[in-house]
C-alpha cells in the first residue's frame, strides 16, 4: 500500500496560493476535468454510447473513427464506452475506500487522541498489526474467499486505509486536546461528546479532508494496480487498471489501448491533488 | 472557616506523579472567599498558582491526585459527580485563561463559540442567544458586535480575543470567575484595560473573582485580599491594604522589590530574587524559601514555619523571622 506524505505536499502547494490568493487557471482546469469525469460516469447509462461489453471480432483494434471515437480494443469493444464505464469503477472505489478509512479511522483516531489511556494503546497497537500485514496478501486472501467484486474490493481497500487515517486524526487530536480552548470548553461545562464534535472535529477535519483528497488519488491508483494484476474487478466490467492490463498485450501494435486509460487516470489523480491542496490552502483559517 | 464563604479551600494538596518522583504542586492550602469578593493569588512561575486554580475547577490533569476539600456553595467539588460538576460549571464557575491565542477555538466563529454556551446552559433559543451574544460583546467593549460575531479568532487582536474570552466566561453569570494570569500574554497598555473591564463586570454582576498573577502591582488596587504562594504553599495572606502597609514575609518583600519603579534612575539594577525555587520533587526539610532568604537562620533550614496570626486581623504569615519583628525575635 502506498503511504502518503502529507507535510511535503503542504509545503509545495501552500506557498504560491498564499502569495496570489487567486485560484488560478490550473485549479479551474482540474475542477473542470473532475466535473467532466463525474458527469460522464454518472450519466453513462443514458449517454448515446455503444455498450462497453459488446464485442465486434471483425473490428478489433480499430483506429479512431466516427463510429468508434477512440477506436476499439483487442476484442473489438468500444474504447470510449469502456473508458467512461471504467471511470465509474475507478471513482466508486477511489471515493468509497478512503471514505471508509476516513470515517472509521478518523473516529478511532480522535477517540484515541482524546481519551488516551488503555483505549489508545489498544487501538494504536491493533492498527500497527494491520499496517504490518502485507496488503497484497490480504487482498488476495479476501478476494479468494469472498470472491472478486467491486464491493469486496472497496471494503478491503477501505479497511487497509483505516490505520493511515487514524494516525492523521490521532496526531491532530493529540496536539489540539492540550490546547487551552479544550480546557476552556470543559470549564464551561461541555460534555466529552460536545468537545469531540464541536471543538475538536472542525479542527481535525481540515487535515483529514486534505488527506482524504490525496487518498482518493492514491486509491484510484491502487485500484488500477490491483485490476492490472488481475485482482481487481472481474471481467468483463472495465476499470482503468484492467484496461491498461489488457492493453499491455498489444503495446507494439496499438499502444493507445494502454495509454488512453493511463492518461485518464493520470489526469484524474493530478486534478484531485491540485483541488485538494488548493482547497486546503484557502479554507485554512489558522494563520498567525 | 467562615460558613458564609462562597468558596472555601480546605487543606487542599495536589500531587503529580512524574518520572523523577512525586511532585507536590499544591501543598495543604487553605483559602476562603466570600461572594462578590476578590482574591489575588501572587507568586512566581511554577509556584502552584495554576494548579491551585485547576484544583478549584476540578480540571486537573488525569494523573494528578487531589486531597482535601473544595467547598463551593455548600458542595464539595472534589466529590461531585462528573455530571453535577458539568452543570455547575459556566453557571457558577467560569475561567479566563492566560493566552487568548489558544483559549479560543481557531476554526469556529466568535458567534458560534459564544452562543453554544448560552444554548447549552441557559436554554435560550437561537435568536435570543444571538441577541445576548451581541450584548455580551458590547459589554466587554467590542465595537460593532453584530459584524464581529461572524468573524474568526484570527481576525481579532490579542486584547480583543481576551475580551471575547471574558465575554464567554461571563455569558452564564457565574458566581465565581477565576482569571488565570489574564493579562500576562498581552501588551502592557492593554493590561490595564482588561483589568478594569474585569473589575467593572465583577462589580456589576456581584461575582467573586480569583485573580492569579505574578505581579504584585496588578493585585494592589484591584483585590480585597491577597495570598502569596511559594513552592505550592501559601506563605502570607492578608487583606490587600494591610499587606502593602506591613508585610511580614521576606518573600513578599522580595517580590515587591522586584517590580521596576518608574521613578528609579535609568540603568538602576533590578533587585531580583537570587537563586531558583526549590525542586518540587525534592521537598526541603525547612522553609522552602530559606535558601534564597537573606534573613534565614539555622531554624529556617530545619523546621517548616506554619501560618501564624499577625497582630492585624486576618493577616497570616509563615515565617520565623518576619520583617519589622526580625531584630526582636532573633536572639
């Protein structure tokens, strides 16, 4: 599993944004791309697309044409339709898996950082166990026993994401829980639930959400890698990863079959990173 | 102890376990404070002032052990249930902290932070709470309170933030306000404004106040009574005018001498107290101030002086060689 380096990202992006305070064309291009991909993915069934699974053995690896805008793949399936239907899988897994990690890991991390004591030792310890477990083996075992499906894949990736999110939330909570505004809230008679939800959550949410958007980018890649290796979504459902995997066989004849989904994935991941960092930089009220 | 007292602290001690051994932060302190009265607690950094205030508020760190009784309004706070204590806070007990940069939540607006206490404890509806928040901000001297409600703490200056913190503390009309070095983090010019504000609101609401500071000058004109703390113990306690007229404890004298004077010639060396406070994990057999005291005798190093009654009423001190009497007693 790829691990994320949050602090490095912050430093790189924060400086230019603070300087200009303008969102810039790059940000709007990234937003535009994400909106486009989302719209295509959501409305895929109603769009006038050919079916992504209909094979046309007479028209394999066809070049770009009016009938097939982006040509066809090794089995004669429409490449554009497969790309758009693949976006549904990539976005679904890419959003849901880190969402599971954010919810469960964030809650665990905040509770651990706030209440400390035995609960913290226990949860941090169990997360260390989870981190030490080889993620690929775990994914293989789960897909072998429970079967390959989008749901299983999302769940297992979400569970694998919990430790990282928990660490981010716990680290943020630890420093915040000692600040005087928490003691001040206690002195005003706030309950533990109120302190956690009203005082700490808005503070912890900022780094966690920035981390979430980076997580989306990472999980899209992870899903792609797993599908590329054949552990992802089962065929004939297309995902960007499996499309790259299938395109690999005809790299010499039709390199576009591997490169088109790779470009789509690259642009999407890049856009999520740009948007995530920009939003974090401009919504952060903690300055000086 | 006075039965009519709003707050009485009886034989309170706070022990903190540390890797180097047990640290006694507060050592058997007795205090009493009537309704509407002001008590100043003075002492240098690390003498246990803040721990004492946290002991009163029951906001000690989890590992700390508290012994003794904290009687507030006829109830022992140290034995209150968590829920009973929670209900009591804000409505009866409130606190203003030293650093307004960290005592306000950076990601919530001033309005949210002010109204949530009102909604919770006074059970006002949203519009009444908002109206009350505007009144409170106006009362603590914040111009254009309506607009200010929607702003975040970082849009306020240090003095303004402390005013907001005071407004939050006052929001539920507490009977006792504990101000823990409320002006230490502020500009000198703002300090007097904040202290005047606290005094004005205290008179208007008839609440009791504990003013914790390291500056005898701050407590001089603004408190009814002063307790001087050193190494976790109260070493001298007296009504403010009596204390400043005739102090008995050499430490109080040394603290007063360490205040810079305006009329002093330029480059006059400040008579600082030499040495450092004793290591609280290794208590001394004798008076804790004896290593730094210029009147110290052999007895001071071997025996702990207890709080003794001075000739003036309500004036107590812990010293074998009180000032002014030093020559006579010393045989």
